C-alpha cells in the first residue's frame, strides 16, 4: 500500500498497485521499439483516502471521493507511485555496509 499526498486537494490517497510491468531496454531486440527501448506500465486503485480541513482534521473521502480524486490526478498519482517503487527498489539493491570493518 502506498500513500500519495495530493496537496492541491488537501488529501491523501491510499493506493494499491494492481499491475506493474517494468521491462528494461534490450538493445539487441529489434522486434518493436518497446522491446528495444524498454517500457513501464502501472495500474493502481485508490483503496481509501482522507481530506484535511483548514484546521488539519482528517475526514474520510469515501469511495466516490477517492474515485474522483484518483481520476482527476491519475497521471500525478502514477508518477508518485513510480517514484516510491523506484526508491524501494534502490533501497533493496544497495548492499548494507554497516558491518564492514
């Protein structure tokens, strides 16, 4: 589950990634441009969300509110999700050198 902060709407959506494709470039594969250049696809669904009043108090967006915000900001949400996923992957890829002497 990923949290996406949408400041323009003063809300946070809790999103679940339902489909993820991250194909790296294969310079020797010339069947299609997608094979040669690589491609990324991501699908998500907004599971829940909150909006915040001027006092900072959280209120439930509800199913329809989540759907509306997710539809309006779909590209922003997808970009934010990719940033979070990439950060997770880079954290796993780095070796832990804390015990090196």
